[in-house]
C-alpha cells in the first residue's frame, strides 16, 4: 500500500511538473531581450506554407521555445556549474575560467579574414589617406596572455602580425603586444580597462608624432559598480563583477561628440548607458558609424581619423591629448564608398587603424 501511494505521488508530481512548466511557458509573457546573453530573443515564428514545407518553421519554433523557456538563465547556470565544477571540463561552449577571470577561445587563426581585412585597409588608404601619416595597431585578445600556458588552444599571433605586415602597404605598425598585460583587461568582459591604457595612448601618440610633452594633463577617476561584462552572461557563471572606471578631466568634460548619422551631439561619457544591455556603451554611446570629437582646448592643431572597433571608444578620449579633432569610423557599419560624403579628408593629417584581433 505504501509503495502504491509513493508511486502515485511520484506520477502526480511528474505530471504536475510537466504540465505546470508547459502552462507557465504559455502564460508568462515572452521576453524581448536577454540581458545576461546580450542579445535579442527569438519571437513566435510567422507561419507560411513555404517555411512549413522546407522545415524551417520547426527549426524556428525550436529556437523560440529554447529562448523563451522559463528559468532559462538558471538552467544555463546549472549547466555551467556541472561543466566546470562536477565534470571538470576545461571550457563550456568556448568559455573558460582562470583565476576568477572569464575568457573565450579564439581559435584557429582565420588567415583569409586577416588578408581580407588588410585589403580593406589598403582600399581605404588608396582612396582617401595617401599623403597622410598613417599607422595601425592590433589589440591582442585576452587569450594571448594565458591560453597556451594553461593548455588551451591559441591562435598563432606571430602569424597574424606577419600577415598584416606582408599585406599592408605604406602603413606603419605600432606594437601593442609588449605593452599590454592581462591586468589591463576586465575580468568579465572582452575589453581593456580605460584606466590601465594611459600608457598605450601615450605610445600611440608618440609613434604618430603627436605627443605633447609639455602637457600636464591629469585625469579624475569615476567608478561605476557593478559592471557585468559580455563574458559574464555568456559564461553563465557566478563571479564577482568588475568596476568600470572611466577617466575624465575638465577638457574632456567640455568636449562635444557629433554623430554624423543621427546629426546629434552628445558627451564623451554617457553614464545613462551604464544600466543598459551593454554597460560598455558608456564610452561614446557604443557602436556608431561615424563620430567626431572636437577638443577646442587642445594644445595641438592636428586632426586624426581613427578607424576602430569597440576598443577605440575607450582610448579615443585619451588621444585628445595630442589632437584637436578625432573622427572615429567603424567600417562594420559604414561602406567605404560613403566616407567622403561625411568626411573632408583634407582636414586631417593623421590616420590610425586600431582593431582587436
């Protein structure tokens, strides 16, 4: 009798859990965004006979149900815990941990992509930058400092640099690999820490011939906490968040940033962005096609065009020490052929290509 009662309770509990989860998924409104994963979640697929017949409709529904499943983040955390703490695997979907820092594997080196990137830089140089002082630098990703010595796959960084040198014409290389270390990066994010790269900005200014020695600029640190970087959500692990520190000064506070696409002005640091889906957007409002920072208090009359990715957003304010105007261009969001519609290249003396690996 006891066994029968126990089995009945188990069956009832099983169906209660099964249908309870189904009912909860039906009743709870869908989420538009995943703040932990920093992405838009799948929505209910639109029905069409074509999608049904080719099988895409079922795949889209599978993605939708996975994205909108209740307690999704808790299940992801459980999986990460089991992967790292129970099964002792080295990584969880290319995310790995070393000394309470989160990393993402970047392997193997995509030589074709590197060569295509060099071709794009040559295209921009040939069309717009001839006669200017032009340099480029590669920002190493976090794996460069720890992957190989800890038994993780690592791209061939020497080959990467070699390919760029072989394929770039008339452009000077500035080596950042030797000046950076792992402490210059956030524990939970891909990016470098602005307060740690003042020396990097100085090196770039010196190599570009724009460092103002007599400048006595001093920065004030502003600290924001907690900062959960992009790897924090991807890894689904519980680690202490970072503090995001940004450096400001009277001259930086007076600077205006012009968005050529939206035709609006903003500040260098937009603290309202700190509590959004990507807090790193505090720096220059995040991903933007073309921005111009004008420093009316500059000791220099030189202007710089900075072709960059997101890493450029945090170093650009530090480069204002050597330039009166910096225009930032993100070629991920802007066709090369459209640049002359927004930029008068005769106003610029220097150009810099600055990209993470």
